[in-house]
């Protein structure tokens, strides 16, 4: 299992690829292990990344990822030091080769992004911020369930969760604040579409 807090996007992707190689399959368990049991940023970042990737278009995958985000975010809000998941969520698999292909494609972009992100407005990316972000992620995750009824609507709350968690991952408060703005836009848009 990955330990501690991964500091870069590339590290998170590399950790997940290593876990997939070690376990021989890509599933929620490998994603959780790659994140590190106490790392709020990666724990929320990886499910959101998968949700807005082509894998998220597979029927049923957004529901599993949303359930994962709800379980993780809820435990983070409560201040748990390790994350528990039921076996039916932990064992949910993804297409291994597709995941590895996406990781390989994203890694060069991750390296570039890592050069520019981090250490801005750190007060919005610390321990207290992680609980606030987790609370926002709970609300955004609840939006995903009805959003699955609309074409491509899952990408809106998924993108907001991705930005919020990315801010925590690279300790960049500017990204977290942008994520909050996207979260508000996602809420307004999904509510408008469903109204």
C-alpha cells in the first residue's frame, strides 16, 4: 500500500499503475491502495479522474465511483485515520488495459502540471480545508446519481471534485478555489437541467 501523502499528480498515477501491476487487476482496491489510506487529495482525486475519463462512460461505473467518493468523503469529514470500504465496492473492477493506457497518456501532462501547481494560498489546502472539500464532495457526489439520467452531465460534478481534490493533492489553494467555483456552477447546471 502507498504510504503517506503523494505530493504530485505523477506520483499518484505511478502509484496506481504500480498497484495494478502488483495485484494483476485494476479495481477500486488498487485505487485505494495507491492513494494511501490517509491521503485526502489522492483518495478523492483518482475516483474523480476515472469518472471524467472514457472509463466513466461505461454503464454503472459512475455509480460505483460516486459511492466510493461518498464513503471516502464521509470518513474524511469525520476525521477517520483509515478508510473502510465494503468488499462489493473495493472489488469493483475496471478494464485493466484501458486504465493503463489512460495513465500512460496522462503522465506527461501530469509532469507538466506538477511544475506549475503547488504552494499557493496554502491555507485553502490544509487539514481543515480537506474536511471542507470532503463535505463539498459529498454534496457533489449526491448530484451524480440524478445526473446519470442526463447525457454527459456526470462530467460536471466529476470535474468539480477533480479540481477540489487536485488542490489538496498539490497543496494549491488557487486550484481549490477554482474547484469551488466549478462546484457551484455544476450544482446550478444540474439542478437547472433536472428542474
